[in-house]
C-alpha cells in the first residue's frame, strides 16, 4: 500500500457536566480526540455553553464536533453561546468542525469569519457513514468559502508533516 500513517482517534461524548465518556488515561493514548454532544440537548444556554467549554479545556480534546447539534428540518440547534465557544477555542487551540453533512452544515457559515479572526482552525468533515457520502466534502468547501475561510484556515488541507505538528505528534 505504500507509505502511509494511521492515526488513532475517537469521537467522545460530552456528558451533561462537561466531562467526557472516556477516561483521561484512554484519551492520552489517542492521536486526536473529537468531543461532541449527543444527548441532553435541552440544557439552558449558559449550562450548555459551560458544558462544551469544560470539554474543550480538557487537554486531550483536539476538536469539537457538530457544535450546535442541529439536524436541518428535524432538530433545532441547542441553545449555546457560539461567541464564547469561539473564544474558548482560540484560547485552548481547539479545532471546530465544519460538519458538511447536508443534514447538519454545522458550525453555521455566519460564525466562521469571527473564528478565523480569532485564529480558530476548521476541519471540514463529511460525517460520512457510507463511501458515497464522502462527496459531502464539496458542500463543506463551499460553506468554508462562504464563511471567508481559506486553505490556511482548514486543517485537513495540510500535508502530513503539518498535521502531525498541529497534533503535536512526534
């Protein structure tokens, strides 16, 4: 198969109190960690924001996935202060996912300019569950452009050396 590098990662659940569903011992063994909310969507804005910020402050969390939890035409975004999340991402170096599944399109394009100004990096993710869903990346590229992102703002445009440096993998 030629020369390639396999990275170990997991998407972990952000629990109601902002802790994660994997122990720090397990998380420390992974190359990168995506933390996402998958339940308790009805918390008040202040609690939901604090929940995600606590997760972002975990030194093992690399990225926040589908920030607002919305499912277009099915579920509204949960109440969250996106500006505070962006500020925390800038302070902690946490990447924010641009989930380009057409049912999510989350984080919304209107927030990316502020994120860019703060130095927050984006990862375009098709959230593919089947091979043909990899085509969703085209939606992500369009949304990133609409949000004024350029190639240097998107981590998955980087070469392997730059990705490993970003992830602090020796």
